C-alpha cells in the first residue's frame, strides 16, 4: 500500500522547487545538502514516481512534480488564510463583524450604517468583502456574519431579512433636455437618447431592455458599465442618461446631475442574509437595525423629492 507524505517531506519538496537548488533548500530548512539529497531519494520512493530530473547538478521538477506542488500550495494558501484570520483577531480590540456585500451597497448604504454602529461599539472591527454572498455555501464555507444583496432570495442555509423596497429613478445630466419638467419620464422620452447601460448580465438591465424593446423605443448606448457607481460617474460627466437604484443615484444629486421619476420603474429590493450556522451576535442585530433606519430615511427623502 502506497504511503502518504509526512510534513517533513512536504517541506523538503516545497523548498527545493521554491529555491531551485538542494543547497538553497538546505539553507532555508537549516539542514545540510547531503541530508536533503537523501530526503529527496526517500521522497521519490514514497510517492512511487520520479519528481526531479538531474541536469548539471540541478534538480528540475517533472510535470507530475509541478502538479503536486500546485496542490501543496493550495493547502498552504488555506493555512495562510487561517493565520491571517488569527492575526486579525489578535489585532482587533473586540468583536469582529464580517460583511459580504455587493459593491453598490459598500459605496452607498454601508458607510453610514457602519459609522452609526461604530459610535455605539467603538471597539468593534468591521471587515467588508465586496462579493456576492450568494456565491458562498455551507460546502465552500460562509465567511460572513451578514450579506447584502439585491432582490429576494430563498435558501435553507440562510435567514433572509428584508431591509427596504424602492423604485429605480432616472439620473440625468444637468442641462440635459430631460432634466427639466415635472412628472415621471415615460419610455418614449428615451427615444434616440444616449443611455449609459449596465452590463448585459445585470438583472435590472435585462428588465429595462425588455421594456424598451416592447415599447419600440430605441436608445443609443455609448457606454456599458459593470457598476451602478460607474454609470453615475458617466452621467455626471454628461455622457448620457441612465436608470439606477435610488441609493446610488441620490449620491449624484447636485453633482452635475438631477433625478426624475420613471413611470414604469422596476422595483429595487434590499435584503440581508445571515447564515443559520453562524451565531447571531449583538453587533449583527444592531447593524441590521441601522440599515433599516437608513432605508426608511432614504424612502422619506425620495418622497420629499417627489421621486416615488
């Protein structure tokens, strides 16, 4: 029966590939060149196949050796992640709250919520990862206490928390023909207008494209952006108009852009996810409370601006 590698053999193998020579590997491991050479022979006997070609007093890894090295590096990467997490825990004054969020919320909703939370818990460390929490699973391992997503979601591994519901709004460059006027803009108002669009896989773009197509309205699309904030920046510089979620759009109000309502605006829902196998800590509940408060305040601001 074939034997597995022990930790000493893994260190020897990894050092030889990493440093290129037996001499350098021996120095790194605090050993001698003859000892490491013997270790290499035992290593190849253990794995049952040749790991190195000997040419001009150097060891050159074989194709199998390089595959084994990649597998070992993946394992070491996982260990590095564990140690990095341990270092962060040691450096933190108190509790660590891990958040996974879509980028649009990291730039619009979260900064104010975290600022309010820090006033209540100054020793808290908040780690924010800009990624879709729905891409994680119990198999790959949840690495967040709270996740923020657009829309609704159903999954038995997570608790779903509703934070707020909005309608998308039109973001128009100041001085644009559509910037003035009262009442909501119609689909026909966008005929032949330069329109800054989100990426082809964005769910809100798909909904809007279908609406304009069904109405027979043709827009010019000079720029396609992968983020709502990127689209907002394009509008602010006069590249075109767009239709965005109101949290992002409000950040550009008075910054070279105006907001107008859209008569058939798609609904924009904000939800939070909490993995059921993660403890519900006090800071998580407080953050959810602040997020709901900010969503309610945003809704009131939109009403005052007659954008509902």
